[in-house]
């Protein structure tokens, strides 16, 4: 395992929770145990009467580091098309999940994809789950993302290697899209099977995902709602609450302030609300309550959207409030600045052990505070305590 992953991501409570490091680990020694980040399994080998812990990571290619979206940040893509969309399938709806499922069903019907990896909701365990579907019927029957966290990409090996899919669509949060983008940008030939298998990435708008305990503690215990009556979670049109949609069609409200108590700790450093690393992003920000905003970032996203329109599974208009999207971008900038201060904090800690990094830390600190720095000739710093 990469020491950078452990020191700069896990120890800093900065894990995105995407799960890609678990799938990409060539030694298969990373797994989830319900915590805020994966854990490293340390195998023990017995030779005669001697036991020793195997070092599985020192000579590893460190694929986990290569695909982690939190170690290096990629520049956001600019949306080529901004539209309002509604689904025209068996159930006419303007919800993000409805629009996403319409695009996926059209893509599967046209042979553009051969499967989808997406989040769903287990009605028996009342937990989010990740599954792979391969037919239009399975796509339409899926509930889709529920604002509840699950490590979406830790099952990526199943469709790529077990199913042998060559045109896979992936639906997830912006963090999932960032991880896939980093994976596809890699020049490591051993990651090529993943790169060749993934055809489309769709992201939902996201201000943070919630731990699954939200359902049990807020809905079942505090609201007294029977577990078998819960269908799904939705974001409210005003983004100030979560809606609990029941199977009888009624809705219950969880105030955003209460829901935020269950936000994954790693979401605090996320700087992407609008899925700017995906091919397509969908959310209910900036449109009327009966529609969703559709952002198309790539040519691939444009092809899939046009196909869905041609098959009349979605329809689009230009009625989008661009100011609402702009405000989301401003919030993104605020979080980027917060993340920059976090990076400086790490750099300053490094400078305590390595005085050569002291100048870099000072420059970063000055840049964040917009403090002019006097131009001076670069001084050599001795690698000892006298360089402080």
C-alpha cells in the first residue's frame, strides 16, 4: 500500500469512499470494514515453527495511489451543453434518477453499452448496495443513487473481469467520476483492461453523501416509519431537506441540518458539486421541480444524450437557471480554498522534518492570503536545524 495514501488521505480523514483502490489493488489486500476508509490486511506466513507478517506493498506498483482521486486534483471539465431534462419512459418523471435511467436504457437498447454499474437500495437490509445490471429491464427496475454512501467501485472487477464487459457505464457521485477519470488518464499498461472496458460515466450532483445509519436512526426510530414502507430518498427542490419517499406515494421530510450530522467525514474536502469529471452530470439544481439539469461535458456524453432523445426516452429544453449553477461553482471555490489550506498544513508539517520545504510552504501560505512576497534571490538552505 502507498504510504502517501495512508498519510495524506486516510490519516487526514480525506478518503472519498469511491472504492477504486480496493479493486485496483493487485495484491487484493485492501478491503472495507465499515469504517471511513479501506483497511490493509496483513497476511501472516508460517514456515516451520516461525511466523512472519508478509510485506505485500513495498515492491508493489501502487495502483491504489495511481487511481486515488484525493492525491492529485484534476482540472474540472467545462460543460458543452446545459439543458433541462425529463424522462419519457414508462414512468414520466423529472427526477435525476429517472433521467439517468432513461439515458442508460436508451444506450443499452442501441447497443452502446453492455452493462451498468450503479448504486441501488436493498429494501430488506435498508442499505445502499452496488450492483451490475445488463438488461434494459434490470436498468429500469433499479432505484438508482440514494444520497447514501457505499463504495461504488470496489466491485469494478466483477463486470470487467468476471463478466468480460467491454462497454460499461458507471453511475456515481463526483468522487466516483474523479476516480475513473484518473484511472483513464493513467499511462500504466496494467490498468488498460479497466480503461478499455469503461464507456460512459454519469455523475449526480452532490453536496455530500450520508452514512447508511441515517435510515435507521432518523427514519425508522425517530419517525417511526416501518422499514418495508421506505422506497427511496430524494433531495428537495430547495436543497434544504431530504425527502423520504414511501411506497404508498407519501413523503416525509428530514431537515438538512439533521441529515448533515450523518455526512461522511471525507465529503468535507470535496470540491466538485457538479460532476465535472464525468461525461454527463444530472441533478435537480437550477430547474423547475418537475425537471433535472443535464450537463454534458464530453463528446461521449453528447452521443448518449442524443441517442436517448432520438429514442424518445428523454426530452430536453433550455430552461435552466444558470445563476444557480454559478452559485454552486462559488461554493466549490470555497471548498477548494479550504482544501488548499489543508494541503499547506501537511506541507508545513513536512517542513519540520525537511527544511528544504520551508520556502515552498511560505509561498503557498502567502498565495492563499494574497500577501505580496518580496522578490529576493533564492538562498541555499542547509539541511539541518540551522536552516529554520
